[in-house]
C-alpha cells in the first residue's frame, strides 16, 4: 500500500509540474519576434516639452567606447547617446564557462539589450546624440568608494548638458543622471526618459531545471507601482496589441527580467525620495522597429529658468536576483524573483534555507539540514503513517488467505478485506496524509531552487560543482532510485503478484524524471528517502519488538 501511495504522490507532483509548465508556455510564449516595418517613437512627447524624441533607427549607431571597471562590473558606455551598451557581472560566471564573466547588457552577439536615456525638447541630447568624455577608461581604485563618468553635450541657445554615471563599490545600483544648465535667455521646458531596450529572444534557459531538461522562466518587462502593483507583460502580448501599457505614478520601477538576473530603472528607491518629484512619472512598455522592445519611464521636469540649473538622477539596478540584495532596493522589488504559484510556501522555505546557509556556508549541506528540519516537522504524521503500514504488513498473510478463499469473486474479497481492516482497527488510507502534505512542500522547494541565483554555480562536494543543474554523472538520481526501491521492500506487498511486480519497477520508471532535475533538488529527495527508510524501519522494529514482548 505504501508504494502505491508513494507513486501516487510522485505522479501527482509531476503532473502538477507538467501542467503548470504547459500553462506557463501557453500564457507566456517566448517566441522570437520578427522585424517590423512600422516605425515607433523612442519615447512619447512630454506635455509642455518642446518637440518629441527622435525616431529609433533599425540598428544602434556606435561611437567611441568608454570602459569602466569596478569590483562588480566591467562596463562599456558608448558616446553615441551615452548608452550603457555592455555590462558584465564579474562575480558571476558565464553559462558553460565560469572563467568568463556573465554578460547582462550587450549590443552585439546573441542579444541586443542596453540601457538608454535622453532628454525631450528641441535640440536637447537624446539617445542618438553624440557626447564627449575627458577619458576613455575609468577604474575603481583601491580605497576608492565611487567612480564617476561624466559625458558632455551641447544643446540649443547655450544650454549645456552633462550626463553622469556613478558606480559605487559593492553595489549593483548605478546612478544615472543629468546636470542641465540653461544658458539661454528663456525658460527651458524638458523631460527626461530612462528606458531599457531589449530584443524579444528568451534568455539562456539551460541552467533551469525541468522534467524534460529545460524549465520555463519568464523573460520580459515588468512594472511596479503602489497603485498598480506588480505586473509582468510578455513580449507576445505587446506584439498582439494586448498589452499597450501606459501608467502614471509618483513611485515604482520598470524592469527587464530574465532567469536569475534583472535590470531596472528605480524611480522610488527604498527609504529615499522619488525621482519623479512633484509630477508623476509616466511608464511605457512598447514595441520598436527591428524586433526590439522598450520598457521605460519619463520624468517631466519643472521649467528651468534662464541662467538656472537643474539635475535629475535615477538609479539603475543591473545584477542578480539575490534575495539579500533585491529586498533592499525598492518597494516590491523582491517580486522580480519568481517563485511560481507556490510563492506562499516557496518564499519562507528559501528564507529558512538562506538562514541555514549563513551558518553552514554551503548550499548543499544547507539543503540537507533543511530536509531534516522538514522531516522532523512532519514526524508525527509520518509516524502515524508508518505504524499504519506496519500493521498492514502484518495483515499481508491474512489478506492472501482471503484472496485464496474467495477466488475470483472480487466483491466478496473486498468486503472481507474491509471487515478485516475494521476488526484490526487498521486504516488503509492512513499513510496518504503525509504524502499529500509533502506535495506542496516538494513543488515549493522545486520553484525556490529554480529561482535561486544563489545556487547558480554553487558547489557542494566532489563532482557537484553547480547545484542548479543536473548531476553530471547521475550519481544522485541513481541513489534516489535505490532508496525508492528499498522503500518498496519495506512496504506491504500488494496481494496481486502482477501488481507487486509493477510496484517494484515503478520507482525505476519515475526516477528517470530526476535525471534532469537540479542536483540541489535531488539531494533533498535522496535525504528525504533515507530518513523515511530509517523512520519506517525504526517504527516497524519497535512494533515487532512490542508484539514479541506482549506475546511472551
């Protein structure tokens, strides 16, 4: 009976995972977009601003590159528009080659993904204007906390604009702003736009686990405001015109999300004044030519009087979705880490796992300790289940006698079986509850590990160098298969010989799924099985010992 419940449990778990992924594929198809013949504005004209932003060309023009190196970044800023065109994360290895840094932003290669800003107004510098810099390279020196990159451009009638990037040691937040000096003889009306420009191709999913080798994780824009809350918009809906997103708010942020990493313009950082000022920021998600998409915000600046100055600065987050970091960026920013439909369980599970890791310092051992804590939590239910199974095992010879007595009359056999259970006070379904309770725990841990960039390229022991991908030598899945088979030997055998044979090979069939699961998840399942075997043996041994004592 136990193995049938175990298989039912696993089947339900995989069924939920399978149909959830199918539903996600249908709701968030990651189709690559084709080039569009229509043109679109780089950003909308702001009320009161003189003129509109220039139209986007089919390709990003390139100028001189300014290289910036810090403790976390290797960045390249192009003088054409002052765009942040390339950004490598030095603390995170590239997929498949940990000796090379992970590239988040780029304007050549597999993706087009850059951060752009500009000013709206006749003659004011946009993302297509040419800037100048006094240096071709900047580096964060030892003992230096910040490095500042200043780019200069001229505007109409004596207007001077300086675009400033500020990189801070130990921070994935880059301050991007403008200093505007109105040297003209009349007030200057302008707005500033900050946007992320990206193609619609999905991010590399090869690090993500799934039942069949590739998990679906969301790639696309997202917006958060206090009023509108968190909203993800997939590229296909923008293509179909089903997600023409425009919203005004005095708070929030706009982001591009992919598996493990994100970039975002933060309008209202945590515990800091909003960059929107007195006026509301206007958020926009839209399609541009050449298969590109824009996710950005516009800030309407107050009129700058003749001879006056004005500055505006917005934070750009570009980095990993590490819980310890994103929790302190902005309200609601932790939502970029997608735990799936079981967030209510996954988030506290990862919180506990993270706190265990702070003590032991290794994610593999943290998962083992977490498994032991979960097992201890459900021990009362498991104990009841195993006691029920032990009684069922003792009744196996009597069930076999009933089967022989009633022959092929299955109705009488079932009636006699239920009568036997009633007489011996055995509940045949007594072992189901612990299995059912563990289903949301198992799936929640699956999504917690899927979302955890903290486990990306995190080693455990020996051959396990990355807990977020499958075991390269399949040692853990084999151990899991063996442990499942041992559980079948400890469980009451079904009366039907054919069914008994099927129950013995079912662990092998279901274990195939685990060959493609991340090593971290398989560690959980192996340890869980070993603890279950130990508990089951101990309880069965205790019952048998008690029976012998009472018989004596």
